[in-house]
């Protein structure tokens, strides 16, 4: 199972992936950059076809469209 975690509730935009064979993360720091970069970070880690589940933080945050 491949799980993607997305954190956008603070000044850090972070996307991580965890599966049976790998764990990886991409992070950017900056205010109000999340909507510009979160999908690019996700694409650097995996393809949509590989994702089985998505975990997101409760917020608040600048990229509220994912909640």
C-alpha cells in the first residue's frame, strides 16, 4: 500500500510517501506557496496510479482545497 501525506498548515509545504519498499519526503519553506508547489512535489515522488491513500493535516493552511 502506498500512502501520500500532505502537510500545508504552516509555513512549510511538505509531501511524503510511504510504502512497503520506500519512504521519501519533499519540503519547501515559505508563506503562501503551497498551492503553487504541492502538486509539483507530489509528482516528484510518485504517479497518481501508485497512490492507495492520502493523509492530510486538519489545517488551517493556505492550500485548503485539499481538505
